C-alpha cells in the first residue's frame, strides 16, 4: 500500500560547471532516491570539460539543459527551475550528493505551511570520507516563522544549496532571480526570500554530503580577504533583495540589519583587517566592527559560553595591535592557521557543549 506522499512530484535540479569528476555521483544520488516520483534536471552552464559527455551518458533518465553561454549560479538555477515540473524543488550542487532517503524524509516533514525545508549534510572530502557535519550539531537551525529574525539582522540559521528544499509556488513568487547579482551564491537569495512566504521546516538528520575540495567557490582559505570581501558584498546583495521583497508585502528591513549579524560582521572585519585598501565600506573601523560584533554575539540564541567566547574574539581583534589581532582573526576563519593547543581546546569545548 502506497502513501499519498508517493504521488507528490519532486524535482532535483543539478547546476553544473566543470565538475565532470563529481557530476556522475550527484546524478546517481538523485536517480537513486527511494521516493517514487522524482525528476532529475541537470543544467550544464557551458562547461569546458567533459561534463556534457557525462550528462549525455544518462540518456532519457534525466532532463538535460545545456546552456550555450556561461551565466553563473543564478542563471543555472533559473534555467533548471523553468525546465522542472515538481511541486517540491531541491537544488543539488554538482559536487555534492544526496542519500537515498533524502526526498522521502523531506516529504515526511512537509505540510501546507512550509516554504522551505532544510537538513544537515555530512562534510566529506574528495574521496567521500566523512569529516564532520554541516552545520555543526551544536548550532541549532532556526525553524518555523523565521521572519522576525530575518528582518532584524538579515539572516537566520540555515544551510547551503544541497541541504535545502523549496515549495514550487513560493519559488514562482521570487524567481527568476537577478543573474548578475547572484552569479555565485544563488542559494543565499532563495533562502533569504523564501521564508517571507511560509515556514521553515528543519531536519537535524544528515540527508546528503557536502563535498569540500580545492576548487569549491566557498573554500579558498589562502585568499582570506578575497573570500571575506565576496561574502560581505553577497550579504549586501541579499539584504537589498530582502528589503525589496519585504517592502512589496508590507514589511521593513532596518538599514542597520547587517550590524546585528555576527556572521556578516566577522567577514566584514576580516575584509577590513586583511586588505583594508579593497574593503568595500570606507567608513568601517576595526573597533567599530568589533564592538558591533561583540554586542551581536551576546544577543545570539546560544549557550553563554559560546556567546562570551565569540564576543571576546571580536573584542580582541578590535583592541589588540593589528598584527596580533589579525592572527586571532585567522585562527577562527582558517583552521590550518590555529596553534595545536587551540585545535584541541576547540574540540574539547565542542564535545562539552554538544
């Protein structure tokens, strides 16, 4: 006897650019879902490697969308969504993969009020060895009506592309997304605007794998300032999109929303400290950002130890001499820079607070 959930059509959209070595695993994971009604849409964004050959090898098992010109993340998302038909949409990055029960677990938690579901992912290396969980278990998701938190600081606790699922009617309201503004980080646009139109359902189970490798856009530790600057600018574009959509439905985002967000502030501080000449906000100061970061940290929904530790980290960067402050900053943002004793201490604290 089949469940009524079996009849719900689901689309898994895989945007790809030059990930031929990982793409087959992503497609296989989408085809291997234990839910009966899944279509797999694969968008190739004008790859220059053998990705198209990988896609063509699947024949009519998938719906290919081969773009002639490279347009970036948002363009691939828009193309895939236009070609899809599912009532629930998952976007799966081509270097990640889902577990066979991912769609069925999402559907088990879905109801009419849900705009977006989110679930944890295993962090894996290039050889699919599990290294950790993302987001870390000690960082609870935000769930339900996240609009107050979103409007207050422009962010809530969510995850990356491959850990998200969306209601089609909600996506039809907010897509197509601006392609030039979100050439990278299209998931940030969707996860920022979708909750304005329904609840967020959070699943603490790992339902897929988030692969960390040298060519990830989000992982370029050796270019700390570049990463930080990109994330700050991405946040500004998200906030602009959020403000515009919120205004359309009668809501207001405060102009200082970013200054209430510890995640934004740590990247903004990193951008300023590591490469001040290229920092995008000319009026920023180390002490000003550090003070705002400390205040925002103390307002987090977390244990007092975690809040106090983060607040102290911000203040150290703002008060200590620049060279020492930059070292303290790097210890948090670039794991490879940490002294061994700090790594051991971090693991101990994580075990105690988990």
